[in-house]
């Protein structure tokens, strides 16, 4: 599967952005689709994950209540709606997929480990600044 991420930009604190991750080459059925981010000098961290198996969603504590992950089946695209953005959300955001994850993948937070994903899109820069 090939992934194309888009939607980043410059936004003021408290603002919103919506990132898109368009997939081609395969449908996203039976995949885990996640968003990661990496700020300069920091490790890549898991932000959110969508399970195409049961449509469950998972979030890092730092974004819970502010970010929403969703999937549009017709467009084979996963979105990350980011509201109430903070300067500490500034990073390059990546989407990634992993096929046929088991339930443990979500329950033990393997989804938040970037090494567990095999396919990646290019990054999109998100900058939150006044």
C-alpha cells in the first residue's frame, strides 16, 4: 500500500487542522492506520491509531480530547482532525499502516511504536505558532 499524507501548515495556538492520509494499491480493510509525529531532536511518537477491523480508535494521552481520527471508506483515506492545537504539537506528522494486526497490537499499545509499522507516507509539517 502507498500512502500520501497532506494537510499540514501553519496555525495559531487554539486553531485547527485536518490531516489526510490517502491510500492506494490496496484498500485499508483489516489494517491498522496510525499517525505519528516527530519534533526536532525527539523520537517519533504515536499520536493516534484507527483499527479497520472493528473501527476502534486509540490516542496518545497528550492529544486525547483534542484530536480525532476517522476513515472515509469511499475515498480510502484516513483523517486526523486536530483541534485546540498547542505549540507543543509542532512536528512533522506521518501516517503509517500495518496489515492484519491482532487485538494485542492495540491493547498493549504496540500501535504507538513506530517500529511496528511497515508502510509509511511522506511527512507533512504542522507548525503551531503565533
